[in-house]
C-alpha cells in the first residue's frame, strides 16, 4: 500500500513537471508567434529563370520564329539583324553635293530640322550613355572593353578612339575618323537612324519616303500616271521607312545580353528585358517598348530615373496591423508593392533597387533610430558578378510585401511607410569600391567620384504614407 502511494506521488511530481515544461514551451511559442517582434530580413529569394515563364509571343530575334498573323510584333526582320553591328560601320564619304548639315552626324545638326526630337533626346538617358560613370571606366580601358561597352552606349564607329581591322588577325589601330565630341554625346540620332549616310525611320501614315515602289493609286489616278519620287529635293535624300522602328525587338540588341555575352547567374542573363516583355500580356496585346517609352514617337525614353513615369508602373498599399500599445504586443504593419504597369520585371536590370521602408516617427515627425526595416526589390549580385545574392524583381501582376514587426518605441507617435527608388544602386556600390581600392588612375577616379555623387543623389521617394498612432 505504501509503495503504491509513493508511485502515485512520484507520478504526480513528474506530471506536474511535465505540465510546467510543456506549458512553458506552449507559452513561449504563443508569445513568439503573437507578441515577440519578427524583425524583417531580406529574403534569399531567386526569381525564376525565364524559360520557366510562359512566353506570350514568339522570339523575333529567331529566324525560325513562327509568324503570328494577328501580332506583327513577333516577326524576324533580317534588316534589323544587320542594323546593329558592333560597332556600326564608318559612314565613309558623304555625297559630294550635300550640305555640311546633311553630312554631319552631330545631333545638333539633326535638330536643325527636328528640333522637338533633339530637345527630347537631350533630356534622355540615351544622351547620357557616355556620362561620367562610363567615361571614368573607359579613360584607360583596353580596346576590347571599349568595344563591349560602346556597342550600346556610343555605337557609331566614329565614336571609337581605336578600331580593329576587318581582316583575320587584325589589331586595333588609331581611328582617323574619331570624333571625341561625338563620343561624349552617347547614343545619338545616328546610332539608330543613320547607316552609310542613309537615314532610316519609322513608317508614317502617308507613303513612306525611300520606298522602292510607288504608292497605292489615289482616287482619279491611273496606272499610267507619272510617279514622282517623294525623296527628290528633300534634305539628305529623304529617309527609308522601316516597320522595325515600331517593334519591341528594335530595342533588344542593347537591352538584352545574348548567349555568350556577360554573366549568367541562376540561369538568368544580367539583362534580358525584351525576353521578359515576351512573357507579358502586354506583348500578347500588341503593346511594345515604344508604347510606354516613346509615346507618340517622343524621344524622351523615360525609365527608372523618372519619378512620374515609375509611379505609373506600380501600386502600393500600407496597412496597420497592430498598434503595439498593449503589454508585450509588437507594432506591426504591412507595405505591399504590385507591378501593374511595367511590361517586364520591375525593375528590369541589376542596377536599380525599389526599396520598401517602414519606420516609427517621433512627435516632430523624425524617424526614430533603430526602428527602420526595409525590403529591397531588385537583383543583388556580388560586385564581381560571380553570384546572385537575391532576385526579388516582380513580373506584371506580382507583388512583394514588407511585413513590419518591432517593439513600439516609447517616443513613437507615428508610423511611416514609403517606397523609395534608387536608380543607380549597383553602380553606386561599384564606384565606391573602385574609388576605395584605387582601381583607376587619377583622371578616371576623378570622373568616377562625380559618377558616385550623381548615383547617390539620384534616389527619390516614389510613394509614402504616414499614420498618427495616437488617433488609432
């Protein structure tokens, strides 16, 4: 009888200990799940390679691509395949009877007759293609690097200090046609529109200049009516109209790396904007790069640096989840961004970051130290481009959310949520690294310091909301 009581007593002790232990674990788990702040950390997320995302239109860079009768934006154009050589061939001698303006590659000369396009281009990043960030790297660069960079940033052969001969085994030689001033102009009118002194441009509603065939007969005309070449008497003999200027694939050669060009990380090229576009409903609906970046033919080429333009590409929402005014309760909120307007990943390249930020505010509206949490939307790589750290970019319709959780500061009277855009973040990090390691000489470093300052100053707030915690 005595032994039984001892056993029961021991079991009660064990049971009591078990209740305390498991009760403590349950309490701890409940506290961690409901009260302990879960400080947000940048996710190690890697967006899927494009071959895993369904394409909506065929690849117009592929000569074997299937033509879609209801979508002309997916047709291979052999002319375009030849148009963007690297570098673009020297123009050679202009026709002897041309004026100085006609025989000039200067954008200012083009602006004589096209002042609106010149004014728009001068505000664009095409014009800044050879800005301090690029020039600082190329001051002492080897010929191969100059060619690789200027292929898009300043593609005309007249913009290259040295050129390589076309014959087998040819070496680089000083370029007698080099125009140092034209080089600093970046991607100029000639980069897209002039080959062998022939001007090319988009088709118009009227009969295209430079067409090899007469226009369709007008009312009252007969097949015997004399056709007058519309180019006759026009400056630089008019232009040749090409439909490719209104197709997304026209932009591909400079906005996509192809096989063998640049790094491939996590099965993704460093830049593949055209291929991203092919996987969107916008492509299926016939919208092109030009639809957004050249509306009505504008030569502004707006992108990630333009606040109002970027604001049309996303929607942001913020929601306060917990006030953090109860014992042990954290202050919680959610900030979400959705790609609603960019017909490619947002952002598309490795350079920019779109940053979701939430932080607590004191009575004066100032941010309280230690309360800031942020979510980087973008593609982070190591500076050596050897590894992709994360890729949180968003395709159309996708979202990213910063789930904010933190202890409410004693002085907190408000909560701020905002979306900042850092257009040149990867470049900024590169410039900082190069300057700190003295990678470039005095001239190059001085130029890169200018680029670093500009990259830092390019940041802006694209969206923000704040809430008064006391009124909740």
